[in-house]
C-alpha cells in the first residue's frame, strides 16, 4: 500500500566489448580486473583476472585470466580460446547482464549492486 517493499536493483546491461576494454586497461596498468558474474542467453558465467599466487602484488607476468573453471596464462590466450556459442568474446556483439561484480570468496565486496562504477558507467538502459 505504501510502497515500502524492497527495491530490486536495476539490471546492468553492458557490451562485452566494454568489459574487455576495462580488462585490457587494467592489464596494461598491471592491475587485475574484478571477478564478475554475468548472464548470457540464460547461462551464468564468471570471469575476471587474478594474480598467481593470489597474495602477490599484480605484475603482468603474474596475472591470470579466469573464465568459469578455466584459467589462462595471458590475455591473448583468454581472448583467443574463450568461446560462447562458437564466438570468441571479442566477436560478441550482444550485451550481457552483469549480476554481480567485485567478487571475492563468493561475496560482493563493493557497495553498488554491480561492484565498482566503471562497469555501471558503460550500462545500457534496458
């Protein structure tokens, strides 16, 4: 009656190209890209990058790229071998729905529903 129900966060739709651009920028700065969960055509995927070993300061040679359960040693391998419906991530033209971002140990670290603001700055209204 009074509208005190819990507000559902707005869905974040973003192009894969914008996500990859942020990942490349982070890698060039020797920084890791936060883990994100996204939905593409009804299937949820997790991707991002991290350092190996995990507690190391980011350096290009220690950064690994993650997609679901797979780990890639370089950005080039990640972009070449990760495929969704037969397309590489670079070839994807459709937007994806970001479900959460800034994930460590299964928990979202940042206060925004999608993690940090760089992703939401590229959001498409849907």
